[in-house]
C-alpha cells in the first residue's frame, strides 16, 4: 500500500493508464481480426478499406505509447504483404 499522498495519486494514474492502454490494444487486435476475416471471405474492396483502418489503429497505438515503432512497422508490413498475396492473380 502507498504511504504518501503522491504515491496514492501515482497508483490511481497507473490504473487509469493501464485501462486506456488495454482498451487501445484490444481495438488493434479486433481490427486485425476483422481484416483477417475479410481476407478469408475474399472480400477485396472491404479488405482494402479495413486494412487502412487497421494501419491507422496500429500507428495510433505507437503515438499513444502502447506499442513500439518497430513492432508496429513489422505488423503493418506483414499484414500488407498478406493482403497483396491474398488478392494477387
């Protein structure tokens, strides 16, 4: 248990930030899952528009400090390659 007033405040701030980060991470994962579902259904137009949403969510996660820049870059790169590979004819 915190013994100082400032420590109590830090605990509250940490809990709030943890919840916000958890929500942000969940939004990224949900967006990726919806993209993968569209790829499985071979829905080209919706998949491309959903990829833009996913990329935006991932990049926003970087600016908010949820993920690291390199991790986000790798995820976007792999998803982009997957989308291109799925619809290459």
